[in-house]
């Protein structure tokens, strides 16, 4: 016990180290925490109570969802044994907790409230969220429960699979965007391609997008989706329906930002056309003879009563009120606010049409935010619960119609119907996480319906982290032929990594967050929930203090350029005179630093400009925004205080300079107000790990990001407890000598992924051409790049039985055979080698478990699939829900993967290569002084065209570092930081080569890292100095052993008799038309014949030369007498000649044998089935000269 | 040798001068021969001098964190004292057994049994290997034994006496195995290579043009001397003349020649490699002593040449004969 205590203190220190790592996963965990803390109840509150009216008695029952409870995962519903994630992975079950909701019943409005708790099945619980048992656990506890010491959570375990919800890009919430899109024209006649679109998000995270279209006649239509259809309302009706207003008021509101005196100056957004347009809008309403608010409401209600669910019995006005509440600007509660926002949107729309304001780019990160796991679950759960209410209501009404005795007041009776579909709610959430499909009727205003979740692969740590840091643009864009969405835009600077995106199909769509990028949440930095109301109150108070005129109803207003509107989360708070605005913005930023307003408040100040973005002061406090820290230069820099979180919206209008001490070309009139903390903040975690990536050609860094995610390294320390289907493991990894600051920040030493190999750059044997590389055989013998593949098979016999006969693991009781790998329980012994069943020789060890059929008593041993032997690494038995005998087991197999010819390796600079030879140590070149032989030889041609200078630097630096015995810091852009300190120490700036070269020279090595080597074969000195030094090499997961495909004979297709395809079944690789053409062009006809005929479906057919038929030949039984005679005489019993008779000609005289592909015969048969006769005309060249043929 | 073309005899009598000889280190000069001989000797020392190393491992219990193959591989790389390796048989040639390592002529059996009983992490090292042949054991065991014999008291847990770490065991974990060490050569697997480093260099022949050197100032001399990354040259503090301090430090890097050219004094120094003298540096893993390594290498090399000559006597040189311009 003392020992345990002793080791706890270093663990505690370690835990602090992992904080940086945990920070990367925070968006996932925090959003789910909020769902548990508050989001769930808020969502339940927002569900409209269901009212059921009994058609017989006219009694009503109101069903309200009140409070939700999610319980932590338990092993059993009754006992209180906690369920740990590790058990779920092993048993392939889901890490979930019970989900209950209090439901309140109210009979006939004034009746007593009866509360019942309903069980809605189970909700998957995110690891490390507030309900996870591992929350806050120290590394010790984590390791005790079979997790990584660094476990960061952020994912779900569904059926044993680790799945996470992908962060998707959504349109920025509560901000009206001016868009120009061709598709708007299709809305109908008279529509233009211009519209102002706002995605309104309620407090329960559900959203409704409202579009304000511009019509050719100058009017506008308000469109929103309801029940799979877009409804378009004249904007005038909506304006009038929202509040009691007059035409005059609408007119002046619209005209507020126009004045004759402006002309076309800076910041003028409106033109004189606006008065005409306002008249048109008002005329439209008048033409419908809708004059008062009530008339407008009735008009709306008439249209919508049929589509609004649950409002069939309500009057028109109530329906219209509900439409306005549920579909128009749902983020606002007050109709006055809605009115103001609509006026603002109209003004923005007209500015867009008149080109006094530019359209917003929907592809730029400035107008985007993230869809977070917790929010998706909230939205989807709400939809499922509403669906449940709808279904239950239908059930009850059906029942009420059917049976006369049904009484709504009998809660128990009603409850019976309500509980019918409850568990489907939990199951729907689980299956959403499992398959990533969001099945709902309304579409939930989400960009896509499937692909919402991905599997968190633990191939290596880089890949694992990248999953959680990835941001996807949306599946719909992948199919688009335009490339504009994939563009790297300057707006994403510092938020999305410009380097870390895959090349090929998802290029530019699948991005990764920069390492310092965060996502704003409902929690402040202390971890306490933020209160929206308080924030709004304090913010408006502060704004009034700096000169904002609060937006009061009924006031003569002005607009830009005189004053700017102040928006807070899509609500217009008031106006500020444009002269005071800069002061106000600076004041707000100071408040941000002082934490009096939320530290992640986005102060989106869009200044007045000549037909630029529509001006205004847009404040955002909502979650799901991207934010990143920068240093504020305006406040006195007293260390921590000056770090400000900024968002992409405000960033576009801010002056942020590089911390290199320069001004970045800015003039005195526009000084930099902010400064980057470090230039590497623009790179993602993986891109940050490339040493000196600023010295590489940029695509090489992209390739490295790809390859880092494919390396075979340490996938985890808890490998022993893992049940991944496939896991790669490097036996002897090392920590790189040359590393960036990020490497230690994110504890990459816990998951190393390569080896410091001594790399010589020379063209030595010819085996290093075209990116091939030569490995030193002795180095491999000593363990370099050795690895294993772990494969876990989960065998569940309870799901396999088809005839309802239970099968269990057991060995035959009679068998005393100890030579097999199967132990007495029917499962393999640990450490045993299992041979593959594909080998020709029968080996006793090819079976690895045996199954006992409890009905027939038959024992069926099961052979190992595949072509290579495997070791039994681990066997786990799951007996949780088996009644008799073992039915479920995990068997982990281990396969050795030592480097062989054809395996793929890469350095950290996008320089990949394939091992072409394992070259004997004695034949490798050697250094005369040190006796060093390289581990690896690469060709010098790998450098000139690829320009990976950093790899050369790494080699030099690693050599110097190895000699000096210290790690070399290779953080990119380090020199643009150090220049700042230049004032203190002028002799400091030194190039990396200078620094490393002098270090090497001080140890007696060449300044440039070269050495004179001797040929290992001849023993003479080589003419030129060779560049040699340690470079961190990664082994990639692509290995020949998993890929090679070779075949001479083997299985054939039943119908065509051609070889089958597929490596798994020992099939061949298709030799297709183009390959055939190549051989034809070469004139290598024998090879062609061999490939396409002899090795394929060679067939000798009997053809009747009279009728030319291929199919009429029938066999006559060979003469038995003749055969006997042959045997008696001792004549060679070759194949007795078969006699064929043409069935059509009734003779065997014309039978000839012809060699042909079997498919040809198949074709003849197919044609015959269609009543087409295929006739062959046999000829013999000697008898039938070619000239006679036509 | 009835080839007329092979008229003159090229036979030479190489000389060896040993400069330094320790158990695991040797430095010697090889003169009056050429690079092919020197390199052949190097190659044989690395790859063809036989040693004994663990080759077959039978694992009885392994509940450690490392898997069986990993432990077997680690065991194989432990250097074993192989002074007797030259006399042992290759198990493929052994007629006393069928090559499975069950006889004393070709194999040595080892046993290892370790189980961690206490809370302290147990380090299983090469010291835990028990050999059935006292001549063959892990090298650090042998060293400890010799030290004990010579009377110097030693603590098995200090310094490099701890042995080579195989695996660490936690409480309750156990490792029990039987291993068979066999004779082999480094060509087959690096674990049988007795050489840690074998390298040679041409002896440099450095001639300073004294006349030209005298035209340099002291500062120039100093900067020229310092231009060599290794300390080849030095300045005599009294006479202020440049002299060759240690010619063998020279790595043929041409830095001084480039420097001289840069200073506008080409031909300041002339450096040539002596084509017929080599300086060897030999380090062993400890499996055999450096002396044994060199001697065994010469024996092996001679055996190989014998094999060629015997073939030659039979007149069975085949194509090679024709290639050499034979009858």
C-alpha cells in the first residue's frame, strides 16, 4: 500500500500534464455535459404539452413532460454496481444510463396534476462526461479500470464500438446573412437570386431557418420550412401580424437608414428606391384587404391550421400566433424584437439588391459555427420525444374511438398506451450513434441525415486525436462539382489548419481545428454554467453606459451611417452613434479581459464601408462558436490578463499582427490591436508535430499529416485490455531526438510512433531507386521497426444459431489430444500458435476453438481464416447473459509483422518509401572513424524536386543532439518569435544550420553533417562525402503481408469457370482489357494465351462439325468391354476415349474437339436459352485455305 | 597453377602491429596488403565468426507484459560467452542429434524461472538465466564470476553488474522458460555477430609544405588548424610551427585543403591515403575477446580460402577458371 501511495504523487503531477490533451477534447465533453446539466430539461420544457380530447365525452387530458433524469451507467437495473467503459468494450455492449422523464397529467384543465415517471430506455453516456464513472479520475484510477492514463473521453461506446459524433459546420446562428444563390430563382415566378437568410436557434438548440427572398417587383417574401414544404409569406403580412402597427410606422422604420443628404458616401446602405419598395410591401397587404393585426393573423391561421399539428381545433388567431412563435425568428420571444429584426433584414436585403452591401460568403468560416455532439443529441431527442407523443396520442384516440368504456381520467389506463413506445426513444438515440443516421421526418434543420458519427480508430494517437479535432463541411458538399467550398479562405486563419486536410476526395471539406482553437460553450473557464439572462442584462447595461440608445418600441429611428445597430445573439438591442462605436468596442474588449462579460464574447464590429459587409455591431455569446486566444495589445500587458478569445466573425475586422516584432505592413493610422501568441497556433496538433515544417515545401507537410495518421506506433498503453478489431503495435518505438514544443505539450511520448534510424543519403546499390529504401538487415534483426498486429474476434454463439439450437464452447469429451491449441473449455490456450488453414499440409494446430451443438452433440472445431499463422494473445469470456455454458468470447490474435521487402516507411516530412532490400550489414557503407553503418539508405533524388529541407535539417540536428545528449527543439516559425528578443541580444539570430553545424564541428564531425564512408563491399573510400545522420522514421500500416496477392491455380467461379477475385479467397487479380491491349501491342501472344486462356477457363469442347453446334454433344457410355480388355492386356489405362454423339445429327462422325474459353460455351448456352442458335464452322487451315473465307 | 598468364607472383607478407588490446577492444595496424584483404577481414569479423546465442525458446509460463516472441527476441540478443564456439558444431551439421538442440555438442540449455512475489517490481535480467554448461553463460555473469574469483568484492546490484534487463515483472507475474543456445554466425542473424564495431581506415599520409606554411601569420595558421573538425594539426607553442598532431584523427573530409585554397595557398598540405596500410578498430560484444575475434576471423578466412583452393586443386573451378584466363 505504501508503494501505491508513493507512486500516486508523480501521477498527480502527470495529471496536470494531460490537461493540455484534455483541452483538445473539451468541445465534445462540454456539450454533452450541458445536455445533462441543463439542456435536457430545457428541451423537455420546450416540448409543447400534448392535449387529447376524447371524442365521446369531450374530456381533455393534457400531458406535459416535466423533468428528465439520466442515471449513470449501471451493470444491472436493480443492483447498483457501476458499469465501466472497459466492460462495455469487452462485452460489446453499450455504455448507457437509464433515461426517465417525469410526466404530468392534467385532466380537464382544472383537474388535479398527476405525475408519473416514464422510463424511456437507455441513453448512451459520453465518456468523461458528468455521468461517466471515470470523470475526474486520476491516472491511477483510470489504469485500474483498464483505460489509458491519458483517457480524454468525448466518445460513446455503442455495442463495444467507440464512436464519436462528428463536428459539422453549420451556418452561424442568429445572424442574417445576405446570400446570392441561383437556386433561389427556382422558388417561383418573380423571385430573384437574392435573399437574406437567418438560422434561428432556440435555447434548446433546435433551429429554424428563415429566408427573406427579394422579388423582382421590389417586394419580399418570408420563407420557412414546415412539414417538408416551404411556405412563403408576403413580408408585409408578417410585419403586421407581429405587432399592432400602422403602415406609417412600417414605412418610417424601413426608411430610417435613408436620407437625401447622404448621396453615395461611405457606409450608406440605402438608396431612394426604398420608399417605393416600402409602398409595394404595404400595397400587397392592402390589396388582400388586411388592415389590422387580427386580420393578418386570421389570414395566416387559415393557411396554416391544416399543417400545424395539434391545432386542428384552435381558432385561426391561435394558430397564427403559434406559427409566429414556432417558425419565425424562434430565437426571439418578444414580437417587438422579431419586428425589429425583420425590418433590419429587409434593409439588409435591399442593400444587397442595390449593391450598397456585399453578399456574405456562406463558405467562409466567418459565418459558420459548429454542430456539437450534445446539441445534436438534444435536438434529436426532442424530435424522438415529440414523435413518441404523437404516436401515443394516435393510439389513445384509436382506443377511445374503439371502446366506449375508455376513460381518459384513468391515468393508469392512459399510461398503458403511453408506455408502448417509450423504449424506442432510447434505442433511436443509440442507433443514431451506432450508424450515424438521423431518422426524423422534419430533417431537424440539419445539413445531412447520415454520417453524423464516426468510429474513433485507435490506429495511432495522431489519428485518434484528429478524429476529435476534425470538422466536416457536410456530406452534401462532397458531391458538388464546384470547388469553391474546398477553398482555403483567409477567414479560417487560426481556427482551421491550412495544412491538415486530406488530399483527394474530402480535400478542403474535412478540416481540422488548429491546436489552440476552442469552441465556446455554456461553461465559463471556471466550469460554471453561464446564465444567458444575466449576460444579456449586464451587457445591455454596459452598452448603455458607452452610449447605446436602447431600442424602444415606437420611436423615430435612424440607421447607418449615422448610427449602427447593436445586435446581441440576433436581437437588436439598440443603436450606437458611429462616432462612438470604436470606443464602445474597445470598452467591451476591456470588459472581456476583466471577465465582467463572458470571456468568449464575440464583438463583431463591422465598420462602415463603401459597399462592403453590412455595418453593425454584432455581439455573440452563444455556444458552438469557434474561438481562439490572441494577445490584446491595448490593455497594459500584465501576463495572463491580456489573452483574449476571439471568434472568426470579429477576426475579419481586427488588426492582429505576427509576434515577430514587425508591423506587418500596417500604417500608423491602423495600428495592430492584437498579436498572435505564437505563429504555430495556426497549425493543428498533427501538423504541429512536423519538425521545422516552415522549411518544407507545403504539400509535403500535408502528406506528412496524412502519413502520421497511418503510422504503426503505440496505439495505446492499455493494449492489453483493448478489443479493437485491428490494432497495430510497434515493438520498439523511440522518442524523436528532434521534436517540436507540441510534442511534449501533448505527451506524445506516451504514444511514440517511430524510430530514430541512421539514414544515409546515397545511391548505393540501385535498390534505392524511385523512393525505394534499403534497410540494414542486422538492424532489423536487432528489432528495428518490428511490430505486431492484434486482431480481436468476438465470437457470439447465441446469435449464430439458426435452428434455435444453442451452441456452446466445448471440446469433445473423448478427445485426449493435447497437440491442438484448443483447451478443455473449447477455447484456445494463451500463447499457442495457430496455423492457417490455407496451407496444403494438414496441421493439427489450425483449429483454435470448438463449438458443441447441444442438440446433436456434435463438436465442430473451427479453423483459422487467412493465410498466416497467429498467436493466441488473449481470451476473454463473457458470461453476463448466457444461461448455460459459454457462448460469448473474445479471442485476440497476434500476428508478427517484422519488416520485409515491400513494407512502407516514411520520415516525418512526407517522404515515404518502400523497403526494397534487407541488405546485409557487412555490405552497407561504413564510416571509418566511428564504424557506423546506416540503418537505412535513401536515394538523393528524393530531395531536389520535393524540397523537404527540414528533413536535412532534422538529420543534422539529430546527429548533433545525439552527440550532445539532448533533445533538439524544432518548433516551426521559432525565428519569427525570437526576433522579438533581438533587442536584448543582438547576436542571437542564427540559422539552424549555423547552430547545428557548429555543434557538430565541436564534436569532430563535418559542419554540414556529411561523412566520408567506405564501401562495405570493396573496402575502398567513396569518392564523395555522404550525408548521414539520424532521422525519425515511421513505419506505415501498409504492409505487403496484408496485401500481396498471388495465384496459380485455385478456386474458380462456378458458372464461368474463370478464376474468382478477392484476396481473401485466394483469388486472382483481373487481367483486363487494357492489360490485354498492352500484351497485344507487345506481340507477346504466348503470354497472352497463357494469361487469358490456359490459366483461366481453358476448356475443350466437343463440337459437331455438321450442324456447328456446341451444345448438342452427348456422351455415350464408353465401352466397358474395351476397358476390361485394356486392363487385361496391361495397356496403359489412359483416359478411355469418350464417345460423343451429336444429339441433333444423331451421329458421332462429325464430332471434333475444339479448345476454347469456357465462357464461350456459356454464351452459347445463354443464347440458346433465348432461342438464338450459335453455329461454329470448323475449318482446318490445311484443308480450307484462308483465301476462300470471305 | 599452370596458368601462363599468372606469371609474376603477387604474394605479399602482411604485417600486423597491435597498438592496444583489451578484452573487448583492439586497435591494430595492418600493413603491406590491400583493401580487399582488410575488408575481407572486417567482413568476416562482423558476419562470420561464430558465437553462441539463444536460438530456441520454449515458454512454459509467461504472464508478463511482453509477449512471447518479444521475450524470445530479447533473449537471443543477450551476448553469451562463446570462447568455445569455434569448437562447437553447427546444429545443422550435428550428427549426435537431429538438430533440435538436445545434445551437448551443438547446444547449451538455459533455464529461467522468475516470479514476482513482492510489491516491488522484479527485474528479470540475464543474471537469472541458468546455464547447464559453465562455459556458456551471459557475458556479465561471466564477468561477475571472474571478479569474484579474483577476490575483488562486488555487489551484484551496482554498476553494470545488474545484468541485461529482459523484462520487468509486477506482483504475481511469472516467467518460466527453457532456452537453447546454438552456434551461429552473424550472417544468419545479427545476434550471432560478436562484433560491436569493426572498422578500418587508410592510414593518412600528411605532408605539410613547410615553405608555404612559413608565409602564413600565426593567426592564419591558427584558423587553418582550427578548420579541421578533428584535431589533426597543432601549433607548436614554442616554435609556432604547424605540425601534425595526430594523423589518424583525419577523416578525409578535405576541410583543411578547402581552407588552404580559400586562403589562397593551394598545396599548403598534401594528404594521401596510404594504399597498403590500415588501422583497424575492433570492439566486441563481449561474447569473445577482441583477440579471439581477430584470431578466429583469420582462421575462418583461411578456411574459406582453403575451400577455394581445394576446389582449384580438383580443377573444378568451372566458369571461374575460364574467367581467370585458364586453359
